[in-house]
C-alpha cells in the first residue's frame, strides 16, 4: 500500500505537486475532495467544513468552554464533529488503495500505516510569484497582503499539525523528503519525485 | 555545470549517498580526497588538515588573540591557511567539471555557481545502527559514547557552516532537497535521487 502525504507551505506549489505526482503514478489525489466528502456524508455545509479544515479547532471555542467544560451543546460540537469526520474520511481513503493526500494532517492521522510524508516549501519570492500567477482575475492584493495571508494560513496549518502531533510542522524530522520548489517548475521535477517514491516503497 | 553538494548528519549515510550518486551519474565524488589535496598542495600534514577541516577555526585560537589582534604568527596562521586552501581546492574542483562534494561547507563556498544542495539526515536509531555497522573491528563503543561522538561532530559541522553563512546548518531553507534515510538502504534510493537531480538541473 503506497500512501503519500503532502504537507506544504502556502504558495509553494504543494497541491500542484501532489496532483501531478498522483497523475504520474496513476493513483488518485485527494485534496479539496475531502471537504466535499465530509460535507456530503455528514450533511454539513461545504464552506463551513472548508472553514474548519486544517485549523486548530480550539480556536472555535471560547476559552472558558474549551478549558473548563466538556463541549456538549449541539452547535458547539460541530467543529469537533467535522474534524473527526475528516479524519475518518482520510483513514477510509488510505484503506481503499494507493493515493496521494494533500494537507489536512494526513501524515499524522495515517501514522499507523507508515505513509511516505513529503513536505513542499519555497522561498518567499517564489511563493509570492506563484500566488500572483494563480490569483483570480480582478484580485489585486499587494505583496504585503499576500504575505500576510500566507503567514496566517501557514500558522493555521502549523497549529493543526501541532495539535495532532508532538512533532513540528515543517521540521525535517517530521517528514521523509523535503522538496524546495524555489525557482523551479514543478511539472519538470515530477518524474524524479515519482521514481524516488517508487523506490522508497519498494524497500520496505 | 552540475555541482551537487551533500551536507549530512553524522551516521546518516550522507557520504555513501554522495559516492553512490556520483557513481550513478558517472561524475567524481570529492570527500576525504579534498584533505589529501590540501595536504599535498600546501605541504601540510594530512592528519592535521583532517583535524582542522569542517570545524569552527576560531576554536583553534586563544580567545584573546582571536578577538583582539590580527593573527600574524606563522604557526597560528596554519588553521586559517588550511581553511583558505580547502576553499580554494573546492572552488577549483567545481570549476573542473560536474561533481559531487561531500561536506566541508561546499554548499556555501560554491554559492555563486548555484550548486544543488542536498541535506541527508536520519533518526537516532538509524544513525546508531549505521555507526555500529561501520565501526572498525575491535571498537566497542557503547551507544552513549557513539551518541556523544555523533553530537560533537554534528556540532562542529554546524559551527563551521554557521561561521561561513547566515543560513542555518540542517535547516530546510539552506537546501534544495532534504533526504531522510531512516530505515532505508541508500543503494536502493539512488536511481530516484539521480533522476531528480538531472531534472533539477535541466530546468535552469
């Protein structure tokens, strides 16, 4: 069973890398699809699931509730339920067959089955350039605004990782391979990554 | 021009990885050879060069001299001369053609020519096992002693790196690819790394 998880800095091209790697290997890639599955299976609103996903869910509770009382009001339970549902979906997908899973703490959630964990990152300039390239038409954020968003999203990803695990998000000890995409076209690199991934699993 | 530098934690198999990668790519690998070259070209004793290499040379000067006076006594100049000679040899080798260079701050010394910088690391158990496998017959160090040596050597490598550069030794921002060799046979992984390296250079 080959399960590859991709953790990534915002703007580093991790999602593109995951998608292209999966295509090259002929296996499915799960990213936003997980949000859709959680929403559909559990009757949540998609946007709400997306809002909760990959964040430290303690943020969604007033500190007095989170610290002093068990959470037991139906509305308050939603973030917990969504996180649990997301984890169940990820485990199910990994059981169904070889796949690539992007983000959502899959590296930690699937720890038992020893996935190959890849971290994708880049320097600030490359991430800015990538964000600009992909910005929807009409979106005119300044560099400062893009960098602020970037920092905020990475902070949320880090908080979610660190909530699930004792290892550090983005620290090399937490991954099997770390790929710096600075100044590189991801498409070009894929056959090399795919070859490495195949050999990495062969060895087990 | 393809120059690949390998930085590595002690016991991670970085040297083996560098040698095998170079063999696979059909290019030379320079590691201890650099010490021999420095010793031969400059008439230093090999063991003395090895002793100085990859360390923070400030350690070889009494702090009063290092901080207050320019070093100008012939004997005191030797560590400085050896470091300078090593850097000149590394630059010369990189000029001569495609190659792999293991350690010795080559990633920083060659910064101008944009080498591909790889960092090789592993978890403690894997590094211990590798050190045990490679120990000379009759050497019976305890795990504690091996770990102490490991820590000391990595500390020296880190100090040498951080003396030459503002980047951090072992921190992902300083490298293009970080390879975790924990529990893996390096030999098996080489064709994947080689493919990735080729594509990485193609892209420029």
